[in-house]
């Protein structure tokens, strides 16, 4: 295995290739809106109903969704859409 394959991905490298970083990262609300195409109110409503992953409090006024949780949720949505 080459050194390039063993190197952990950085956030910028992950963004360039469109995959989750090896360490993971938090997605902010604007990332969720861009990734899903849903509005802020729809995302908040679905979180409240338990239809989307819950965000994690990063500070007293800042929340984020763990990227792995979002990707797992998105994968189940894709599988459901393919079966329909």
C-alpha cells in the first residue's frame, strides 16, 4: 500500500473528493440544507419527529450533525427510494 493511501484524509481533501474524512467532522445547518435540499424549518421539524439524526450541541449557541450519522441516514433514504 502506498503512503498516499495510508494518509488520513483532511477536511479539505475530503471536500475535494466528496467523501467523509477518516476522522469525521460536524456538518452545520447550511451543510445540511445544501446536502438535502430541504429548508431549515423542514430539517428542524424532521429532527423533532425523529425522522432525521439529532444535532449535537457544539457550544451554547452552535449545533452540528456528525457526518457519519448524516451519511448513514442518507443511505437509508436512498435505499428506500430505489425500492419504491
